[in-house]
């Protein structure tokens, strides 16, 4: 993880050209985000720094409809997201997002490995939370193609013990060839689904050497992490707000209702230490979750 890496050079010392989709995020903007970035020493024992980040519309939607991808971030806030990716050891998404988006999950910031930098320096590890083994990861998955091209790392897929037997061999081999793998985390069956404790997910990643995780979504993941019992696991929140309303039927960030000891309805979560950073037509809101 680094912000400004030296450009890769060939044997004659000439800088190699960066790919055309390389992004740039100016140092002045990088400095504004600094208080919310992972910075050692991490005070939480056996847990990584966790940044919860996503782009939302004005009606709290992540996408127009389930199973579809919607581009909300403008060019500057997109570059901000890639700067954040460069500052974390891993990016985590839920399997709903992996299936809907077929995402790249790499970092395309100038100076990062594959984009002007050396090797895979600055490239985060993609992590997909897939307890039931639903993601058909194969040689055509974007994240796999990019790992093959040296523009990203092979993904780790977090799954439940029960699902291991049903995982297709091809997926296992495809992951293995790019340095990816399946990781088993304890789970319990709730309504026919395998539910994991977020603490277990993060501590398993920490045991595997991951010291910072950027959680990108989607709604199932974000709404779960915004539940009060998980608030202490989240260190920073960075939300891109795009100036658009997506309308009814979108996939929305709206965590479960919360009640106090008297049974009175209270807000589910709130941010403190808030900073707003305008980036193009979007605004990026940074903060920390108030302890409940
Ligand atoms: N605008 C943005 O920044 C982003 C938008 N999206 C959008 O969000 C949508 C996908 O959202 P969702 O359908 O809600 O899917 P999701 O990506 O949140 O995945 C949900 C799945 O994750 C797993 N999961 C979540 N919490 C778990 C837990 N505690 N234990 C075990 N498994 C757990 C389950 O399998 C669950 O079905 C897509 O339309 C995508 O484009 C996704 C990421 C960012
Ligand atoms: N920051 C942000 N803005 C948006 O408008 C988005 N739709 C997302 N989605 C997240 O980014 C992933 C796609 O990115 P790449 O394919 O890696 O470029 C997607 O899977 C979501 O996690 N994010």
C-alpha cells in the first residue's frame, strides 16, 4: 500500500507506459482523506483496520435494481476510490456484487503495480464473501483476467464449511493459478442461509496477514456492518454522494430498525468526526461510526 510509487522502468531505465485507463488522484485531495486511512499501529488486537465505503444516490441507492450495476461516481470520486484501494491490503464485496458487477477489484491508480508501478505493489487483495459458493468464478471473470495480466491480485473467496464439498474444481483451479483461494469461516444456518459473524470474517483475514480491509458493498454487506453490534469493527466510513435520484426499486442502504431499552425507535447509526470533500459534481463524506 502506498500513495506515490516510483514509475516502473525497463532495463534501460526508461519508464514503461502506464495503461490508458490509469487514474490520477492529486496529493492535495489525498491529504484530506489522511485521517480516515489505515495507519499503523492498529489499536484493535487481531483485527484489521476496516473502511466501509460506497457510492450512493440521493435516495440512498447503490444501483437501479437488484442484479444490475449502476455507475454513480464521477471521474474524480472514482479516482478517490482507487486511491483508497491503494491504501488497503484487501477489498471486500458480497457475492451479490460479484455476480451483478463482474468487477475488476484492482487499483488503477497511477504508480501502482500494473499501472506504472513495480510488480503488484499497491494492489489490494480482492475478497468475495460467498458462504454458499454461488459465484461462478472462471477464466473469463474480469478479476481473474486482470490477475493473469499482472494488473491485480487473485481473489480470496470466503465460504462456509458446508459449501466446500459443492465447489466446482474449475473455480478452485482458476483461483489457485492467480494466487487466489477459498477460505473457510465458521457460519450458522439462519433461514436456509449460512450467516457469518463479521468479527470472524475480519479476524480470519487478519490471521492471514491482512491488516486493512476496504469494504465496498453491496447493500447486504453494508446494512449488516451498520448494525450496532458491528459498529466497533468499522474504523472509517467514506461515502460518495452522487447528485442523482435513482427512483423506486433500487438496491438501498438502509440498515435494520433500532429500539432503545424502552422500546422507543432510535436511529440505527450515526457518524462523528465528519468531513465533506467536494470532488467534481459529487461530494465525499468521511466519518467514524459513533459507538452505540
Ligand atoms: N454504488 C456502490 O458503491 C456499490 C454498488 N453495489 C451494488 O449493490 C448490489 C449488490 O448488493 P446485494 O445484492 O445486497 O449483494 P451483496 O454484494 O451485499 O452480497 C450479499 C451477499 O453477501 C453474503 N453476505 C453478506 N453478509 C453476510 C454475512 N454476515 N454472513 C455471510 N454471508 C454474508 C450473502 O451471501 C449475501 O447474499 C449490486 O447492484 C451492485 O452493483 C455494490 C457495491 C458498491
Ligand atoms: N465507488 C463506486 N462508485 C460506483 O459508482 C460504483 N458503482 C461502485 N461500485 C463498486 O466498485 C466495483 C466496480 O469497480 P471495478 O469493476 O473494480 O472498477 C463494484 O463491484 C462495487 O464494489 N463503486
